[in-house]
C-alpha cells in the first residue's frame, strides 16, 4: 500500500505514536538514573561514570546509519520497517532490564558490566528507533499530516517521559533503594518498552508503507547524501546540540532534587510531573502556532522559552518551591514545542530529497538523525558528569548521596540550569540557513512529478520508435535532465 496525501486513520496515529513509549522510556531513564546509579549506588567516580554513560551511546553514531541501511533493504510481508518494531523492541526490553541487574555487586567489575550491557542495549535501540523514525515519510506524503502525526507521537512521548521519568525513581524507592530497587526499576521500564513495541507494530498494521528505494552502501556515502541536503544538515546540527541541552537537565534531576531542593524522595517525581504534565496541555496550542507562523519560527519560539526558563531557574537556591516548579513547567512547554517541530521538519527534509533526486532513502536520513540525537542525549550526561567531577562531587556506594561541598552543589545547579540554556537557546541561530518552507517543498514535488511524466513520455516514445524502426525526434533522457535540475537546485540553495 503506497503512501498518499490523504489523512491517516486515528488508529494509525495512535498506533504509531505508541512506539514512543519505548523511545521515551529508553531516552529518559538512562539519562535520568544511570549517572546517579553509578555515582551513588555503585561508587563510581563522577568523571568515570560520565564516560561510561557517554561511550556506549556514542557507539550509536556508527550503528544507527547501519540500521538505516539494513531497514532500507528489508523486504517482508510486514513492510521494511515494522519487523524491527517487534524484534528489536523485545530485545531492547530484555537488555534494558539487564543494565540494572548488577550481577557483580558494586565496584569496578560492576561498572564494566554496566558499560557492556548499556552498549548492547544501545545497539538494540538503534534497530528499533531508526526504522520507527523513518516511517512517517512513508506513511503519508502530506505536509500538514506529518505535523499531525508528530503531534500524536510527541503527546505519547510526553506521557512516556512522565511515566518512566516520574515513576522510575518511585519504583527504586519502593524496591528498597540501592541495587534491589534499581533491579525492580529495570523490570518496570522493560514492561513499558514491550508495550510500546507491541502497540506500534499492531497499530500500524495495514497502514501505507510507501516505497523504499536503494540505500547508500557506506557511512561515507550516507554522509555525502546528507551533506547535499542543506535543510536536513542545518536541522540535524541544531537538534543534536539541543538534545545535549535537554539531556543535561535529565541527568541533573536527581542531583538537583537532592542537593538544591533537599527533597530526594519526592523531588524527582515532582520535577518530572511539572516538566512533562503541562506539555500535554500545550501540544494542541503548539500545533496551531506552527500552522500560523510556520514550523521553523515555532521551533525558535519553543527553544527560546526553554532557554529562558532554564536561566531563570538558576536562582532556585533563593526561590520558593511555588516559583521553582512553575519555572520547570515553562521549560517543559518549550521542550514539547522543540520536539514537535524538529521531528515534523525531518520528514519534510526527507520528502524534499526524494523530490530532488528521485530516490527514497528515508532510512539513510533517519539513521543519521537518530545517530545524532542519540549522541546528543549521551553527550548531555557526559558533560554533566564532567561538571560534577570538576566541582568536586563525592561518589558513594551506599545507595544514598554523600554530603557535598558548596562548590559541588554549585556544579549541580549550573549544570541543571545555565548549561542547558546555553546549549538549547543559541542553537536556533543555525536555523537562519534553514529555508525549506511548505511552498518550496511543494514546488520541488511538482517539478519531480513533471520529471516523472516526461520520463514516462520519453519511454513511450522510445518504445514506439523501436517498434516502428524510425525516429521520434526526442533524444534527451529525462532521467539525466532530472539529475541536472537537482544539481542546479542544490547550487541555488547553497548560494542563498
């Protein structure tokens, strides 16, 4: 079944969005709990813990493009992408629970085990996330419908972040804290991942699958494809930097609640409820804003809101909770819009490339996209852990944070507020070079349709000529013509 510009059924909207239970849980919980698990339960120094969190997910920079190539080449009765939702989703759940199994107790052996388990889990996640993110460009060809599809996805993503991020710390506490509590938490999150994988697989049954074309054989070739698509290149760099900023907030939640709010029991849950809860309410508002001012302008507005709220939160030590939690809610509203519009602009970039070149390579672009996003989400905790190390944070193997110096508490605060603001806000300056509007995309697609019609006419004339043994007077190959047009379009885009 081919993708079209018709509206998708609500069943497909919801079914596709349910996959964000898996992506949201894996994107949130390691960034939230893995660093404090290493520093305050396994007794790993903050600097070493930062590397253990960063390196396995940085591995996805190589694995994600490979997963994109594999899914592009997959042919099955379930389509190119859906088999990975099921198989990689189940593998992801099992391996996630294994991260927190702690078979070697605490100490260096436990740290090495976590690094290896996290590496394996990140690999499974690549084979789930890349096909999953590639699907919207093939589910629909409509510019506005992709925004609606992303709005559903981000709404479920917000729920996933809220449930996994707010409830996971409670599960740790209910399970007895320390190693036993984290084991129970791992099982809880694994169940969320299974629910998301099954929901996405079953909910997209019978949905349009689009056409999946050939894929570039090497990472270098994929990077070359992406470099020729300036809107994608600009959007990707901006999103990676902003993902690092978002990840620093996730990494700092437990530390901020413990050292700044002095509320290690309920603080993390309240922070997450304020961060994600309002985002569910403002999602329809962001959709209307995007329709009125455009996706790029709406992304800028959401990013500025995020950065302003994070900067204001730097005054948390002298602010009452009645002010702190609304500021966190404002940051969450900005985060919701930032996610909606970045992810809605990605399928537009893919559709633009298809119109320019005639090649459907959604897996190439989403492979690079998810590699960049994963790297950004890994870089955030790595940077935060480095800030803790430089500020003198003291690790503990007791399951509870050790007493910290004023300098260490300052590091906790700045890493949670000023650092993410500086990463998310200024990154929007990159978007000045993003010029893929709805009108430009529509023009590129009309030109592509015209090239297809000319190619069909040329092929018919060639067939008639060969049958009649004469000449028709048409000698130009529209395929070559289309390549020349794409080259001129890219040169024009570069000069703008």
